[in-house]
């Protein structure tokens, strides 16, 4: 099911059949170096099942990001369950072959617009490794405010903690 489209991208619900393409992202050590490292096929299959169930139960999840021109899955962008006071946590990861093309910015913008218009989400948080300057800039561009540092279990270190009121 398609949840949103931009000029170049289509965001849709994740499916079990996406696992091989997701492994090019979640299973890649360079792509995931700021997010706790690459996962194995078994770990990412469990993550995918978790996100599909999250969508069914909560009405939101990370979404597959596809190129409209050919349907290629190039990333994920959407929401993890809430932590603390926020309604959801924004997350995004993209295949490194598609870095530097503005796809993350485009997907984040559309995902936040979808949350504003279609989801019961009023506050979103996000965490970013301090060394991941590009992700921090994307968050700031779309109105997230840096509120401090917070422990991240996945990376086992303090990360920048951002919040956005929609």
C-alpha cells in the first residue's frame, strides 16, 4: 500500500518480500555505522516482521522508499515506536549507492507531512550519532530542535536528541 509520493519517490508499507533489498541497507556495515552496525539476515528478518506488526498495531512504521521511475527500493523512512514523551521516533536509512542525491531530505519531508495529515502523531523525536553531521542537518532543516544528549542502546553511547512538534 502506497502511503505517499513525491516527484521522485514513493513511500509504501514494508512487506516480507522486501528483505533482500533491505539487507543491502540494514546489512551493510558502512550504511549502519552510526546505527549500531549491520545486522544479519536473521536479525533483519525479525526487524522486518516487527515493523509489519507495528504498522498493524500502531498505524505507523518505517516505510519502504522506492524510486518512482523503476520501483527500486532505495531506503526506509518512517517511525519507530515512541520513546519517552514523543508519539514516535523518526528513522531513516538509505542504500549508500543513493547517498548525496537528496532522497533522504525528500523522504523525511514527505513522511513528516504524512504524519501531520494522516496520523495521530503530534510530537516526534530523533536520535543522531554526533559524527553523523548529514542526518543532524536534515533534522534541523525540517524544524527539529536539538534538546541535548541521550543514551542510545543500539549504539551504546550518547547521541544527539532532537524533538519536533508537528
